[in-house]
C-alpha cells in the first residue's frame, strides 16, 4: 500500500509540471526579446486541451499493479495476478495521467491591424478577454500568448 501511494504521488507530480497559461512564463523564455503585435479580439470561446500521455502514468501504474498483484496468493498465483495487475495498472495509470493533464482553455480569435486574422488557444488566464478588447500577441520561441493591451499605448503611426 505504501508503494502504491509513493508511486501515485510521483506520477501526479510529474504530470502537473506543464501548463499553457498565459500567466506562466517558461524559464527559457525569460529575458528573451519577444515579437509583439497589436490586435483586436473578434471572439473568445471555451475549449479543452486534451491531456498528455507521456507514458509516466502507464509505467507507474504498471509497476504498482505488478507489485500489488504479485503479493496475492502463492508463488504461481502471485505471478499470474502480478501480470494482470501490471496490465490493469498501466491502463489505469495512463487514464489518470491523461485526465490530470487536461486543461480548460480558451480559443481567442483576433484581427491584426493589417486585417489578418489569427487564432490562439491558451489556458484560461486571470484576465478575461471579450470581443472588441484591444490586445497584444506576444510571440516568444514560436509560442504566442494573448494579453490585454496596456491602457496607455502610444500610437506611433
């Protein structure tokens, strides 16, 4: 039972390390110049970002299932139940990882000043965006996030 709890805690802590939130900046993106584009929000709709299946949950579940199953009955029964426990544990661990890494997000459709339209999917942020809001698209390392434009943005045209 103790092994099960430790393995479950490790699997959950590893799957909780990722986010697409515009409020969280990845360490590698800090102190990097980013491209910024002005835009206007056309629409915002809720979406769900499917969870990942890195294999950590499956492997952890398989190990826990094998250990738990092998302790059942005698030597022969323990081996058979251990194999069954490993398979069931892997399936359950994979499902737990996928559900634990699923994120509620928003798809923000914007129109740039040149008339082009863009769509960005990002996790829900602390700020809410609505159609008509002035925003900036911040692109760093190939990833773009949408945030509300500063209120006193000068017009340099």
